[in-house]
């Protein structure tokens, strides 16, 4: 009889995920912005800096965090040594933080201009805060993904196809100055404000419940609180807006809401009305991670 004919003798394929970290960006200076770039923003970049330890080992490399890279690559290296690190890609180990750190380290060890090959699982090792300086992100919103290609760069057919597909999927997006990790976007038929709350989930939910019970959860008379979802264990409330007003028209309403929300971040028990409002909010909550 063959080796695989006995019961239980067929080896199972290795699990793709050997760990799951529900809040992978916790501890980073801009946790909510990392979540927003991972889940909300179609095209954006932010510079990263190596810690002195890794800069001493690999040199002062120019590193750019990008929402998406061609064909969802984890990282790419340019011939001059620049590195792009892709944030929006399929999970590998279930720990996004470790996956990103492993991709960056692999890129640092890759010959400039070569593709970055990643193992199926990164295994134990450094995390982002070990490799990069833990500081707020300087985010640049992009209208498209042309930043993938340098001027005069030869355009591979696969990369061009990926670029065209990525550009076709972009919807107008703007980062709001009136609240951290708050973004306006325009989709067919309406616009939205989506805001990643930096506070622990229950504390943020209690504050939103207080505002809902007081009738103060909308951004204005012509807006609607559409609900919220959970992304990497942080709450992301969503408001439906009229489609025409541009992003700048919502800075003042969002700033006013941010002030109300800040005042509602209290530790005192919820009232009966607020508890009912909280149950209503929970019933409209989804989770994407």
C-alpha cells in the first residue's frame, strides 16, 4: 500500500495563520492613522525612518509607507535603494504588524531594484516599533498610484495593468484637519465622513451612546449617522453626507462633533436612555478585522 493510503497518514497543509493579533497597531504613535490607511484610504503615502539600530546596520534608507503597491506586493525596492512598504495586502500570519516589519526587513536585505520575496509565515521577530522610529505619520493623500513608477522607468505590462486597475478603483478622498484619522470621501450617490476613533472600543462606544441619546450624533441637519464598524479593534463611525459639498465644507461640523465627543468621553455610568442608545449602536456595528 502507498504511504498515503492509511487513515490519517495524509499530512495537512500548514496553517497560513498561526497567530491572530486583534489590535496589531497598538502602541504605535499614530495607531488610528495606521488603521485608516490600512482600511479606509485608497491612495496615500507616508515616510518612515529606521531606528538608530537598524539605520546603523542598513544605512539611512529612504522608506515610504504606501497604502497599495503593484499587484499587492508586500514591498518593493528601487535601483537607488529606496524602499516602498505596502500596507493593504492579504494577511499572512494574522499579525499585520509583524508581517509589515518582516516585509521591511526583507526589503532592506534585498538587492536594490530586485523583487522582495516573502516566506509564507514570517515567524517570531521584530515588530514595527522595533524597526522604525515610532512617531506620527506625515500622510500625503494621492489622486492615483503614479508614485509607483519613477520618471523614465520602463513599464512592465503587469505593473501597468495593475496601475490602471488601481487607479480605476479610487474614489475621491481627503484627510480632514479637524479630527485625527478622520477622512471625507465621495462615492457614487453620496459622500461620507469616516473617523477611526483612537480610544478603546468600549470607551468610544459609551461616548457615542451619550451623543446619540442627546440627539447630538449627526454632523448637521442634512446628514445621517449611518452606523459604525470595527477595524483592528477600533471603532469607525460613518456619516452619510450630501454628495456635492467638498471636503472643506465639513471641517467645521467635524470639529464641533469632535468637541462634543471629547466631552462625552467620561467614566460615569450611562443613564437608562444612554444604555438603550448603546444597544442600538451595537446592533448596527460590523467588523472588518
